[in-house]
């Protein structure tokens, strides 16, 4: 659970007070706590749908984040592939 962009595990746990204009975000993929998954709170919010997929999860998203991809050719398959990888959280794309 995230309160005002901070994981409640680093605050007062379930006893963390929430201000009247505070924001609470529950991310089911990490609900119950997995410690620090190696992703920022923004990344957890952005990729929450990926984290819910058993085929990807936190470990798969961390691998996507760390991977480098070379795309050779940007024709009918290469151009959309680059967009999909960028949307999935791939930060390093090399186009040739």
C-alpha cells in the first residue's frame, strides 16, 4: 500500500495516518508486502498491470528494466515492436 507516494512499510505500517487530502494507492501485485521490489513507487503504479500477470510479475519487470534491446530494421514489425517495448518499461532501445 502506498500513502502519499511512500510505501507504508517504510512508515508506520497499517497504523500510518492519512491526511484529509492524502492519497492512498493499493497495488494488488505487491499487497501483503514483498519488501523493496527494486521498482520505484511511480514504476509500480505505471506497470501495475504487468505486475499482476503471473508470466511477468515483479521479477519479470525488473528484468525488462535491466535489459538492453537491439532492434534491427524498423519496418512493419520493428517499428511497433519498439513502441511496445518502450511502453512495457524498456528504457534502453538501440535502433539500427
